[in-house]
């Protein structure tokens, strides 16, 4: 039997958990990079072959930096009932604690949470041991998206929970101390797959694409492209009565996994951007994700950055594709979440014709230009996490942190790039090749962590 593509090459799972200290650093690590980079990945246990890439159990990889040193690397499975084989669907409905917890990892109000969109978050310690499922003291009544957004102005965490069954979409706000203070059902939502969303200063922006619940899809992720499913953007005011005022705007068919950002422009229009696939692009990625034989050699090969400009007064949406480079995993300086931003970063992938390649891309939205840091032969960089420099004054004053999987060397490095010109600042040599994966976060030390 052919091995599934998500169990080979860059995606070959790690077979054990290790801890290594005193890592070798090339170049000079800026001292303000004091904290942890924690990155999640789908990493089934040895002998387990999931039916879909997304069904692989989560493994978190952590790299501890402090004052110019790389103190440790460690990798740990997220120990959930699913890791031991517990089913997601039970006689009583979904078991929200049976999470792969393999999509993202964030920190909010001092809690480190591993996320998968069909489940409760799973709390981790700062040393990456599993504490257990976390339901916000019983106030989270649904699954939680893997892509919550921290409002840089208020410190609130905004997120949603989506389900293929009613209620299709719940919206939550947790305050800066981590308490859920709002929880509302979003009117008009459908069973369309919702992986990410966006926040502006005054609105919440939901995205419903052409991929929707399909009980005949047997990969374990019951969704499929369905031309009868209308693609829409839902714009909901953030105020307490916002749900009553939500408006849904039809858009061209497509599927957006990740929102880069959204904001209100000077004319009050909502601008939303993110990499998007058409039907062919979706099938390319999906076939790779499910390991369909001989199909889909590279996910994201037809994923292009798109912009929607929503004129709510006129009731009109203008759409445009911004670039011809295949990209995914958009990131930004998160102080600009919900605000007009100039710089967006992403991972580039080779397209179907071999154009482009693995690299880190920086888009300048003011000039329309792009700059690419090519990763090199057989080197796949992960999502580029932006960390501001000490005393930063410009939006791109900072660093991009990306974990590179190097197949030829059978090794990985944490690469630190200067976000202003994508020049290499430092590389931390990791003691093993880190499985190519999905999302992660930089968790800076709080002042109280100084001795941790
Ligand atoms: Fe994601």
C-alpha cells in the first residue's frame, strides 16, 4: 500500500518525544526573543494511519529562547482521549474532549491552549505537558475554532464555534482575564465549512465558502465542495445587538481556509484578504489531505491571495486576486489585527507547473510588491510567526520565526528572519527534523516568568 502523503517526506511523523538543551545557534539571536516558539503538527503515533491528514493526533514542538541563547527544544504529543483511540462521535453526540488538538496553539490569559476546530481547547503547561480539555469553566458550549483572534486594543479573545448541525455558528468573546463575557448564536449561518474568520475594529467577518457538510464523505472529515452551497461573507457589528444586524453578502464560489486580515477602510468599506482556492484548487489540496492515490502532489498549489472589498452602503462586493504566487499560512504583525495594515507574510508553495517554490513571502500592500526568501532545495518552511523588535516603530520592525524541514540534511532549523528585508538573522539547529505542520505562536515571557 502506498503510504499516505501526509506520512512521508516533510510530513513524516516523529516517532518519539525528546528534550534537548543548549542548542547550537548560528548568527546572533536578538535578546528580545525571550520566550517560546510553540508549533503544532499532525503526528499520529507509530503504526496509526489516519484517514485524513487533519485526523492525525497533535504534537507540539517547543523552542525556548532566552537572552540570545536557545535553551531547549522539546516535542510532546497532546495527550487527549483521541490519542488513545477514543472516537469523536459517540451515542451521545460528539465528544468535544476527543480532540486531535493538532491545528494551532495559542496563549490567552496565561493559558496555553492546543486547538482543533471540532473540539474544546486542550490546555498545556509551559513545558508542553497536557493538563486537559478546557471549556472556559463551562461557558464554552460548542467546539472552538483553531483561529481565535486577540483584539490588540482590548486584549479580548474573539472566536467562534461551528458545527455541521444547528446551531451552525456560535460567536464568543473572552475578556483579557480569560472569562467568556459574550456568547451568541449567529443568525443565517449554514453548515458551510468555517475554518477561520476576521475581526475589524467594529465588525466580525465570517466566511462561508463552497465547501459544506457532506455525510457521504468518508475520510473522517465530512465536508466536500458543493456547487449548490452559496459562498458568502457575513458582516456582523461587534456591539451587543450585532447579531440582529448581521448581513450576508454573496461572493464568487471558492474556499478560503485562512483570513490574512480585515479592516474598515477610510470610506467605511470592509476589506478582507486571504489565500483562496477555486474548485480545482480545493480538490488538489483535498486529494492530498485524504491521500487519494496518485492525486494531488502538493496541497496549496492553486491557493492565491484574494481581496474582497465590501461596500455595505451600496450592498456590493468587489473581488480580485492579488498575486500569481501560490501561498498559504498568512501572518502579520498582530498589533494590526483588524486595522489597515501594510505588510502580510505567507508561505509560498510550488504551483502545478513548478512556478514558485517553498519560501517565505512578504507582501507590501502599499506598493503592491512582494519579496521572497527562498527556502532552498528540499527545504519546507512553516508558518512565519511575526515577533516585534524591542522598541519597534515601524510595522515591519521585527522578526519572522519559521521552523524549516530539511529533507536532504534530515534536520530542522528555527530560522529567524529580519521582517523588514527577509534577511537571515540567526538559525537555531534543532536536534531532529520537525514534522512539517500547521500553526504556532510565539509566547513571550511575561515579567513573572523571568526565572521559568
Ligand atoms: Fe488553519
